[in-house]
C-alpha cells in the first residue's frame, strides 16, 4: 500500500475510533445535529432542514451500566448499548433524536429516551408493518408530519426543492457505495470488508457532501492499487441487523475469509436502494424507505400462497447478492432478543438451503467478550466451506 493510500485509510481508522469527532466540531459551530438509530429514518428530510443526520452507535467494548437502570435487560443488547452511551453523555452534542417504529424495543423505549436525555427535539416516526397502498398513504402523511416538526424546530420552511436536492445528493452517496461494493466482486477483492465497514461507519457521522468526498478518495486510492493485496479465501455474505463495529468482519478476515457482501442495516440494506427522482419528493421517499429498504419489520404480501414463494419474495435480495458476489457461504448474525430477525431465523435458514448457500447462524449479545467463542465456530465454518 502506498503512503497516500495508507494516509486515507489511517484517517478513516482514526475517525472510526474517535466516532463523532467531526460532528462535535460542527455542533460547536452552531450546526444542529439530529441523531437517529435506524435505517428507516429519512436522512433527506433532516438534511433538507439544514441539519446534520448523525447515526448513534453503541460500543461492544463498553459495559452497559447506567442504561440498565432505565431500560429492561430483555431489550436488544445493541439498542441498550446505544441508550447506555447516550445517558452517559457521549452524544450530548446532539440537538435532537428521531426514533422510528423499527422494532418493539424502539417503540416501547421512546419515552425513556425523551425523559432521560437533554435534547430540545424528539420525534417518533411511525412505520407501517405491511407494504400495501394504504400503507404508503399513511407513511406519506407521517413523513409530512416529520417535515413540519423539523420546520418548527429549525424555524424555516422545508421546500420541495430542498427535498429534491437532498434526494439527489444521497443518491450520489449510494452510487459511490455501490461502486465500492463492486470492487469486492474481484477474487480476491480489491477492498476488504473491514476497510469498507469503517468507511461507511465514519460516513454516517459526516455531512453528506463530506461523506461523498471521502468516498471519492477511497475509490480513487483503491483503484490505484491495480490488483488485490489479499490472498484468496472463502467469500462470505453477512446477514443480519445493525452491525456498527468491525469486530465480526475483522474476525472473519483474520481467519482467511473475505466478507464480500451483506444485507445488514449499516451496509447494503441501507445504501443500495435509491430514491426515485423527478416526482413528488415525499412520495418518492415513502416508496424508498417503506418498500425498498427490505427489513423484517415490514412484510411483503405473499402472492404465491406457498412457503417457497413467500421466502423467495422476502429474502430474494440475499439470493441476488449471493450470485452477484459469488459467495461460498453466509453468516446470519442475530442479537439476542432481536424480535424482527429472531422470528425469521427458521425461514431464512430454509431460504439459504433452497439456494444452496452454506449458512452459519450466530446469536450474540453485542459484547467484545464473546468474540473468542465466535472465533472457533467461524474458523470451523470457513474450513468446512473452503
């Protein structure tokens, strides 16, 4: 790796470790930062309001202490970690927080967030559970309510032109991220899973124009590599919810595998779907976030009347990515007490079997202390499919 290449990835690694450093600078300059905890929050509306969307993270190295006095311990451990860091003051530079109806933990804990944190703005965004026409009518109304609440908070109108501009720039982000994923189609990949995950994580704390500039630098420098510096190994798809740290992916790659694809909230599930341009911006955002973001929380109608047709409809993106990125196996990584993904495990296993992709199912508790146990199981899985 050249000195220039090393510099950009060193910068990303430093910003990953000091997550929110740039956001704190902007907050001191008077910028309003709006935190969010889920891919269902429409970043375009926050940006169109002149605010900075900031994805709140947990920390698998930090024991959950203060948060457990306010949230039940049967809540998803990832979400508890995010809440714990928030009540400890890690994200006090935020101006507000948006929580969507992404799961029961989010819905039932909204009051705990709003009572416990010092922010001047809170908003709960209701997300329909099924994707039918009446759902889009409801969701569009919810998006307009969110739009009006932000207008009141910032003291100015969010015009359709503002939304159109925000949609365009976020689509440019998604195009750049897709280009980075494409670099992993090569065998061995030009870009490691660890490098991409750190870049995307850092980007979720930056203004969208700065994130795009960062992605341009990464694309240019990876392109200058010419050929991969990695050794060939089993090509792995990671499936699951929010993985906002590099430990699991780094572990797979330390053991000789390559994470070349995913369907996680901080990866392809969030960044691949584009928003349609040219029509009503609120309706376009409604279609994008409700229909195109394929989460277990939202259910698509089974038009076939068969179990096989149902799982093909619900999990077809997995099969598409498995073929597109030529994966040799997949790891389904689910947090304990994660109801949306936990209930789907049997059906997901059946789908992987139907497309002949070997699967390792891991249930974890969002803690660095479990990595040693996972290491043994992942190593055995890689040896089996390698």
